[in-house]
């Protein structure tokens, strides 16, 4: 029988000194998974776990550590960088690895001397996407975002009638997923002006979208829906996701088949999968507002009502070239919370597979833009500037309607709760480069 | 210097007797590529080439044949089933292999005795998807389809203003791609009736869509658009594609982000990639109707105007359970031609990458439903039955508004031209199974 899970105990301290920093995203209570190699090494990717400002290299850890037999197969997969193979095994494998890592990284662990050699400073690690993503689906669970944006595109009908009933989603592009730190060029595209003939040229209304991404763990067979009661067993954890958007292209192309070139030039993910286990203390009841319909039975469930939501604070930070040149740090543009999502992760999984569609390990489910209920909580510039009509003013006096070349956007997320150690997601950042000449 | 390409010479005869059958899809002039193993063998997948009613096993062919040095690396990839690796090399590798295969399979070839041992009857071959598909994009190039369907969904505005200017497309689901012969269950889904609360249950308006799929050969780097002049160099060839569609689910879910669960329960591909080389004699000028705008410069090009279109006859065949029980063959429901597509393959590639989006070897670009200009040329039941209002009557007296359980739908395609040997695509067939109970 396994010992009770004490891995969230806030009193736990790690022998990795930086994990004790109260501001770190990666205390001993987090233990997120990623893929990396030492920068400039040309090494093959291997699995790693973030702890403080370090990465525990799981290839080194497997070679040097004295691990319980039950976690050695998992470590063997991760040592080869096969995060997909590991997360395909589901919650029991993740929980066993979490327990073993939690013990090995604690103050006083006999493993300290052996594992200290397997630490790589995050500053010297080149991170990759945290897993191979086969299919990427983007949902639309932010009802405040959907309402505000809907008002801009369709003033007479901001929230379409299906929104309250269907977890609206669409398929995104896997090939252009990038990991935090990879910059991208401003896209060109076709858009409409007042002239009769549309324009093709650099996007004039480039935007970000603040999202979370859920990573699928075990998949399902084609034709076999995943019921609500088992939906979360199919998720490994969460990352941050920036769904960069070309608003002028989007407005012109999106009917009737949805966004396409407005989105698929780049999508940025944070490098660390924060596991469902790490998020457990931050679960909250899922409550549908009284003026909204209750979910249909196949999207409803007891566990979902009891703790389907997750309390995750979400933020967008902007650093302009002028700020960078003067040495000024990024400015926070807004804050919202994933608690406000209209649909839960379990509902997304159950809906996605309800027609028999198969999810595969490593598939990515975007949450859609997470805006809060207040105007200042818009998760995109489109919302904060009311469609570009009212520019925001930054503390240094600069204004923005949409992103300019050189602008860096960073998404951040963290979970805080009394009696718990704060955990974070790390950074999801990229800079807009000038368009190709 | 390479000998002139005589691989289309209609006088060429193969020592594979069935390749001489005038009705075969796979004469010596075709030579399409697929992946297979002997049925029930549990073997690893290997590459194969269809010839008459046989498959030339490229693993056996490599081992037994005396091949030119220039094609041995290609055969080595294909012998391992690595079609993606082969097509990533582009047109020169495909052309060299085509020439070598054309010579080896000709009447009088010295290779006959060795290669005859490498033939597997197609009836004994288990085909797989012809390559690994990373991202699947579905376009909407059938203007007659777009207009007819648009009229059903939006009577006041059948063809949206962007259609004439933008090759409209959206991302589809890769995980649920299936190869011809794999059946699928009728999906369940959420749809709206006259009642206030939507229904969740088996799809009541299940449909097919007649499409071609283009397979990407060499990819492009993220941020590097593919210009029109080089667009076709990035395509390996074409397959048939059935974009099965749940019309009731689609009508309820598709706004504002496009089709999702209405499509991603199954998409069927034919197993053979008919190469761009095989299609060469059937190229036609691309002419935009005088009452339509000319393409913007980034979607225009001399070669595209001269021969951007391809003359490919397309057909849908239906066999109901009653027909099957009585031993009746399938009935042809319609015929159209890919010449009528509003956008060419080159325009799809140039548009898709115009924002910097990267295409990868094996990516799939669906053409969208290819309906002809006449009402009887609808490429879906939605069109043929005017939204389900006017059922079609089959020769045996049965009627259909939408597909019933047990219905088999087969797509077929072929190229014919005076002075050329007819080539075909083989079959893209699947049967609708009853929904999961």
C-alpha cells in the first residue's frame, strides 16, 4: 500500500535552495515536466523536472539515483525524452513519479549528493515543446471573451445561441506550435479595407490571446466516447498557451469555416506541464450561473460539480522595445482567473470525444481566451482596446491598439491558496519580429 | 543525362497481365504509392506500388531487383514504409523512381522474373493510410458546393463576399483519418430541434462529401511562405477523401468557429497517392470566369494560368444494405470534375503558407466538396436532396435523404484523355455502422 500523498505539504523543503524562494513558480510542491537539452549542446532532448531555478535532468537522475522499481520504467521513457509515452500511462504513473521525486528532492534525502550532479540551471537549458502534439484543438470557454468579441463582430447578437449549450471549439495547427522564447515574424495576410479589392500585406492588427492548454494523457479509441466520470483521467496537466491572432485577417476569412490563417502562423506554449496532481489543492466547485442553462446530461457529473473548476490566476505582461532599451521590466496588462471559464476541462474532453473522435497522448486542448468579467480583464488587445478604437496607455506614455514589431508578450499563471505553497507555470513569452521583407 | 520521360506512352505494356485491362485504375502509366502489409500477417508496413490488380512490394523489390543507384535510397525508405521520408525529397526522387519502375514493369524487362516474386494481389493486401499525416487542412474550392450549401444555411447570402478572394479553409482532425475499407459508427452529437433544449443523440442527418486530398511532399520552414511559382513542387500527389459530415451537428455548432464534431468522427482516404507526375498529361488551363475577380498577385502565376487545373472525373457510388443483400452492385449517384474547382492546388499551397505557416511532409490538403454546376452534380446528399427536403430515389425504389446504417459510400476518380492511357485512383469506401448502444 502506498503512503498517503504528502507532496503538497507546505512545510516540505527542498535541498535545492532556490526552490525555497517564496516567489519561485517551481517549489517542491509543483514538479512540472518538460523536455530540454543543455543550450548549445546538440544533445538529444530528455525529460526534466523544474525545481526552483534548476531543471532536474531525468536522464542523469535515472543513471545516478536509487529509484523505486515502480518508477524506473517511467524514468526510462522520460530519460529518452519520450514524454508522450510517459503521459500515455495516466495518473498512477504520474502519481508514483511525483511521490518519488518529492522524496528525492526533500531536505535530508539520501539522494541529494547523487542528484545534485543532475541539476542544470534553467538559464542554461534549451526547452522544447513539452511533448509531441498530434492534434491541437482550441476551445472557447471564456464567456466574457466570447461576449465582448462577439459584440465587436456581431453587435446585434454578441453571444450566439449555441454558446450556452455546446463547448464551442475548432481545430488548430500543430506544425506552428512553438515553445516559449521562440520569436516569430509578423504574418502577412489578406484583409479587407474600405476599398473594393482586398489587400495582401503585413497584418495591421496583431494580437495575443491568453489561454491555458490541457495536455491529453491516455487516449481513447476511435468510436469510444469518454464519459464525464472518466474525463479527467485522460488529462496529464496544463500549460500556458498564447493563441497569436491576426485580427484583420480573421475578420475577413472566418466565415463560414472559422479562423485559419489568422491563427496558424504561430502558437506559443510554456515549456512545463503542470500536472493534474500539482493542481489538486486548487480545485473549486463548478457552478453554472442561475440565468444560464444547466449542462446536458452527457456534460454533467457529480465530481465535475464538486470540483470541476480550477483556481488559476492568469496574467498578460507586455514589454515594448522602448521599455527594453531603457531597461524597464514588462508591465502587467491584466489579470483573470480560470475559475471563470464557462466549461470545465472534463466537459471539454467529454464533448470532444462524444462523437467518437479519438484523442491521442500529447494532444492539446486550448481553453480559449480567459477574460474576466470586467472590461480591464480582457485577455486580448482586441478586448482591452474595444476593437482597436480606444488605445491603452502604458505607464511610460506609450500607447497600443495592437502589437508593434519588437513587442514581447509574456503570459503567466499561478495558483495560490491559504495553507498551500504557491505554484506557478513559468513563462510563455515571445517577441513579434518585423515581417519578412 | 536522363532519357526523355516516356512513362505516359499509351503503347507501353506491362508484364503484369492485369495492368493491360482497359478498366484498371492502375496501368503502367499510373504507378501510385501506398503502404501495406499482407492481410493478417502482422508484418510491419512497407511501401507498395499498385500495378493492375497487384501491389509491387517495394521491400521485396529492393531485395530482389537490380535497381539504378540513384533510386536505391528512395527504395530503402519505402521498403521500411517511410513514405513521408521519400516524399519529403520532392519531384526529382519521385521522377527517378517512376522511371525505374516504369522500365522494370514493362513487357520484356529483365527484372520480370525477380519482381514477379514481389507481387502481392491487392485482394490480399491490408492497406494503411498512404503516409503519416501531421496536419490536415480542408479547403472549400467547390464554388457550386459553397453556393448550394450556403443557400441552405444562409438563403439571403449564399456565397459570402470573401469566397471570391480567399481560398477558404479550416483545420481538420488528423487522429480520425481512416483508410478506405475501415468502417465507422454513426456519431452521436448535440443538435437543435424545434424544442428549446437541444438534443444529444445519434446523428439524424449523416452525409458524405466528395473531395480530393493533396499530400504535401517537401515542407517549408515556419515564417517562409511558398510563392506560387514553386507551390506545386511542394506536393507529392493526390488521394480521394470522404469528409463524412453530421449535418444536424454542423448546423448547430458551426458558428462562429467552424465545423468541429460534425466532421472529426471519421475522414476516409483512398490508399494510393496518385503522383503529380502521373497526373501531368491531364493538366488544363486555369481560367477564372469573367464575372469573377482575378486572383490577387500572390495567388496568381503564369504556370498556374497555363495548366493549374487538372481534369479528374469524380464519382460517388452508394450501396444500401438491401442492394448488398440482393447482390446488387453500388449505384452511381453523381459525377463531377476537379476542373471546376474555383482554386487550384498551387493556390492552396501558396495561400496556406502566405502567412508563414509551415507545411510538413505528409500533411493533407482537402479540396472541399467537388460539386458540378448542375443540381444533379452535388457532391453530398445535402445538395442532392436540397437539405433533406427532396429525397433521391434509387433504381431499386429505395429513397434517401441522408445516410442510413449499413450504407456503403464509395468515391472514385479517374483521368481520361484522347491519346493517353486512362488512370484511376482506386476506391475510397466505408460503411456506416449503427451507433454505439
